[in-house]
């Protein structure tokens, strides 16, 4: 299937090897190195990078040299941007960026939205969300913004009900109805694919799902194009008007990239333009 055809060396690592390599990859990516590229863009391992690689190919045809820097640990990407080791990144939704800015004091700003990369619920034990048993254990990301996103998806699937007004900071404390008494297990996002053998289901972001060989088209439920968690471009505040960054964003937001996304990912990644 075309969705799984991307050729990213880090994505081909076995799960155990990926963890061992993560620190090395992040260190290499964070270290300032001489580069002839006009622009260095950070991204997490997986399909996000494949889209950026295609945009970089189109940029090269227009005389713009863009280097895509891939990270296996997404917590390092904003740090690299803040430190000036990369010029922009495109891997996160705005609630996550807002949380990072508030928690770490990063001088970063969001620019345009790019794509919706749907989060989905996966299971090795049931085939539909309705089949989840009483007291089912469900893994969700342990970072605040993706935890809220996971809870909203479970709510859309009819498994739970959230308090009125619960938003991007929702937690399990905002669950007002839980008819099956499901138990939430909060784990690092990268660990959730491995949790499937131990839990009844897990809510997993697409980049970690694909790297682990999971097919979002076979998930119990997946976000739609109406998701509020669209990815955004992020840059340092002093480069918000940088013409080189703007040029690359415009190339990315082109009809050629839209067609590439629709052909390659078969509706599981959704462009916002």
C-alpha cells in the first residue's frame, strides 16, 4: 500500500533500536553544523517528513536548497528551533506549541496551518470501539495537549462524555460519563504502539503509528478533516517575516503537494489548503 512506502532510514529501525538511536539522532540534529542549505526544517520521523521531502524537491527546482532534519524524539524539535539549529519546523499542532512556549519559555510563533494528521484508536483485541469490554484499559499520550486530543476522539467515538467547555487542556478529570468504566493508562506517545499487546486499545498519533507498522485505515476510529488539531509551521519570533521561510511554505502549500498527499496517503493525511 502506498501509505507505507516512505523511505526514511530512522522509520525502518526496530522499536528497540529506535529508542536507542533517538538520543544519538537528536544530538546530531541539535549540534550546530556547517550547512550550505538555504533553509533547515525540523520534523518528526514518519510521514510528515515525506511530505516535506517532496516540498524540498520542488523547492530545489526553483533554486531553493532546503534540508529536512528528521528527529525520532519530537520533544527535541522546538528546542532545536529555539536554539537556532534549525530555521523552522512543521510537526506539531498549535495547542502543543502553545504548551511548549508556556512551559519552556520558547520565543516561537505559529505561522500557517499545514495538514491534519489524524490520531486514531488501535487495538489488537477488538475490531470496533463498541466491542471494548467493561473496564477496558486504554492507553493515551501523557503530554497534556495530546491527552486532551485523545479524550476528544474517544468522546467522538461514544465511549466517554467530556464536561461542557472542556477544551485543549482537558484531562481525565473532565470525563463526566464513562459507562464502560474504562481505565486510562497515560504513557509516552512513542511507547503507545508497544502497549497494544498489554492494553485493550491505545490512542496513537499517526507518526508513531506508521513507524510501528500500524494501518490507520484499520483503526477503531480516526479523526476526520474537521479536527481542531491541525499542524502548524513554527519559527522563531524574529523570523516570522523571513522571505525564505515564506517562499518554502508557499511551495509546500501548492497544488503539487496537495496531489502528492492525496495520492500517497489515500485520505489518511489531509491538507488544509
